[in-house]
C-alpha cells in the first residue's frame, strides 16, 4: 500500500480494533475468554505488552492524530502465506527479510511492524480490500520510507566469537 488515503483508512481500522481489545481487557469476563481463546503464551504477550502499546498508540492518535502503529510511513507491505503450505510462516518472514535487504540497497529505511498483521488477518473487509486469499494468514508487515537520519558510522562488532563448524 502506498496511497496516503489507504494507509489512513488502515490506521483508523487499527485504532478502532485495538480500542475494542483494550476495552475488552478492562472486563474480567472478556479477559478470561481471551485467555482461553489465545492460549497461555499469546495471552501473556497481549496482557503484558500489546494492550498497553495499543492504549498508548490510541491515546496519541486521539490527542493529535499521531500514528504510533505505522509511523506515517509512505509504504506498507503485508506478507502472508497459505496456511496449508509447509513452512508458510518461515517463508513469509524470509521474504520480509529479503525485502528489508532490498530496501537498504535502495537507500530506504524499513521496520517490521507486528501490530498490523493480526488486525488485517481478522478483518474480512481488509482481507478483501488487499486481495489476501481466504486460506492465507497475514504473518508480518514492513514499513518503508526514506530515513530521517543518516549515520556515517555504524556499530563496531567483534566477530571473533563466531565459529564455523565443519
């Protein structure tokens, strides 16, 4: 997606759906349903990280229109795979990684955004809008744009701890 209108529409959907999640976590019964449906590990991540992040992002959006989900990046890429295919999750993440490498070679900045895929994957409207086939799962997303800052030096890394095993 690269049209500002499309990205703004997606942002409104993210704000709306995450507001529903935040509200649900304030209700003890809804929390228990979430715990049962999400599983122990996913529930722990939701409770200790996602809910607070969504609350913060939504407050910023309602306060002054700040986008804390996609950071007003000019381009968003969604990566998805056929749930019936072998290694579809790994393949989606590998393709995303290759896109990041390609972006660097073009002088672009990129960041993986994990808050977008669950909302797109659960929304019939967004899945249809973005042409995601019924059997596919949206695994990850990537924002792209020109970096605000340029660095002349990078972090020095000591690679003597790396061993190649024959």
